[in-house]
């Protein structure tokens, strides 16, 4: 596998490059300065693995939902590889990528991202299958999709923040906070995208873009 991935759905942006047995990962939690480090970070992980743009089999990113700015940055950068070298770009829904390592789990897997404004982007999975649509809702509404007596794995970059609030509402429910591998779905992005590449699936179409669940602040201001 020769691939480049960017996880930019949360405040911490992560870059990964794989060149067969060589791999490099770089995570930056730098807030509003992501755009300044985008190209240098891509260059760094590719240099460390000995990759050149023309070597890439594919690139991939989380499709969304997530940070408006982060998703746009990743999409713009990886689209450039596609246009320059005809490299397929695979967009993987963020919540699906976060839940992917737990596809074997028979109970509820709740994948969450802090959407701000007292809301979370959330989706419930069981046995690797989507059980709900992507939701942009409060914690109290999200947990109505889960039986009060079932065990729940909660994953995603903001899982700890969600669980803290959910336990206040349902103190007797068994919420298991998944740490480590769920902090960034970068490995899942690469694995899912590689499966698509091996099946010769097409990447994102020219007119495709990030998946936005709500309007950005700029769009809302313009409407006003």
C-alpha cells in the first residue's frame, strides 16, 4: 500500500503516510493554525516514508461531519493530488471510520464528535451496521436511540466529553469509553480506503465535497 491520509474532522489534525512497510503519523493539536501546517505536514510524512506524489495508490480523508475548516483544508489538498496525478481520493464518513475498529461488537457502538453549541454529531452502530442516521443533537436526545439497559461503547475524538454528560443523565447505564485507537480514525481511514482501492472502486467524483450536517457560521451570517 502506498497511501496518504488526513483526519481533519476534529481540532486535532492527523496526517499518515504508508509506503509498504514504512509508515509515518503526525498529529497536531494547534487550533486555528492548521492551514499554516497543512502542506509542510503532508511533506513531512511523505518524506519520512520515501513517498513521492506520483507513487501514491490513493489518498483518503474523513468525509464529515466535523470541523468545517479542517474538512475543507484536507479536501483541497488531496484533491490537488487527484488532479495532478489522477490519484483516487476516498472520502470515508467520519463516524463510520471511528466505529470501524469495533465492528465485531454485538452491542451498541456510539460514535460521537463534539458539534459545539451543546450538540454532538452522533451515530449508532451494531455489528458494524448503521442503526441510525447521522444526528446533530443534544446528549439527551441521542441516548434515546439506546436501550437504557444495554452496554454501550462510545468512541470518537470527543467520546470522553460525551460520556461525562451521558452518565449524568443515565447514571446506571454502562457507558464504556473507548480510548487510544478511537482518538483518531486515521488507521481506519486507510484500511477502509484500501479495501475500496483493491475492489477498484471509484474515488470521490469531481463534484463531490465534504459532508456537512449543518450550515457553517459564515453561511448563517450571510443568510441574516
